[in-house]
C-alpha cells in the first residue's frame, strides 16, 4: 500500500508502517497526519490485519516532533484545532481494535513521543531518545503528552520531563516503564515483528475485547470497569473462535482462529 510520506508493508497479518520524511527527521506535518489517518481507515476496513508496527525511516529518528515551520502562521484558534485534530487521530489509534506497536528507532520527541504513547506499547532501539521539549519553544504538548505520559510513568516523572524539556535515553525509558523493552538497533524491527506475529496468532476478537476493556475501563470506576470486563467476557462465548480455542486446547492442537 502507498501513502504519502508513509511506507506500508503487509506480511502475514502484520502491517509495518514507516514514517518517511528523512529530510526532516520524520517530523509530523499535515501530510503525515493525513496519511496516518488513511492508514487507520485501511486497517479498520481490512479484517485480515492482526497487528500494526509503527516506526520511522532511517537510523536517526522515529519522529523528531512536529514540523515547527507550520507553527509560524497559526493563530490561537487555529492552534487549538491543530492540537484537537492530532488528539482525535491519536485517540483513534489508541482505540483501534488491533494492537499497535511503536518501534522507536531514534529520536521520539514532542509529537513523536506523543505518537508512541498512543500505541499499545513501545519497543526501543538502544540509541533511542525520548522527550517533550515543547516548553523550550514557549509551547506545551498538544497531542496528548500531558495526559498519556503521567498515566504511563507517573505524575512526578512526567512533570519532570515536560517541565524541563530534557531528553532521556532508552535505558532510562526502560527503567521508568515508558518502554517495554530495549534492543540493539539492528534487532528492533525483527523483535517487533516477532511479538506482532505472536499477537497475530491469537484470537482477534479476544484481542479486540482485551483492548476495549483496558481502553474504556481506564476512565471508569473499578466497579464499572469490572462490569465492562464481564460483559465483554460473556460476549466472546458467542463466537466461533471461543469454540475453536477451547476445542483445540482439549484436543491438544493449535487453534485456527478466523475472527468470527
């Protein structure tokens, strides 16, 4: 599949999407945002997709932030809509039925870190750097950084990162729980694909229900979140995949899930 500034490769139910603006360290602009939105459209329409890997082109950057040039001409109302549009896209990605893995291959700054935070989890190469440097420009995060980062690493650490604008390396990101694992750069995509392939082998309706329970349940009280989990658990008992999964377990064979 072809999108402007976005390279997409499909392989056994796993889509690898590479943001490709190497001349700008893969910085987010209107074209990239539009292409990511079209990517989500395609994923939602194709039932064969089981997982998505999101990465950046080259060895320097995942996404080095938003393209600062576009900020010069925005008035306050336009800037607020700019932020809202990005938030809508990232929330849509977070709520996607299939898991999205961020394979961070270098700088993930500002909007780049916010994009990674909208993914289900983050794998990082050992040369990765993370930060929210917006305050050094007289700005603040606008794509959900002040919302998702505290929920990922805790309020104190998130405040330190956002209020200083300082970067942290991959080892520190792993220590504070920002990323799931760190691996040498040459192994990053292969590691991501291996995990994505494992997810792709699981029952897609169950995966989607788990994601929904975690995503929707995060904004509910514990009691209501448990009610949601129980409802989703029950709904899976009406699926062919549940019947196949239980049967396969009892017959000591691998299940053949179909997403029905």
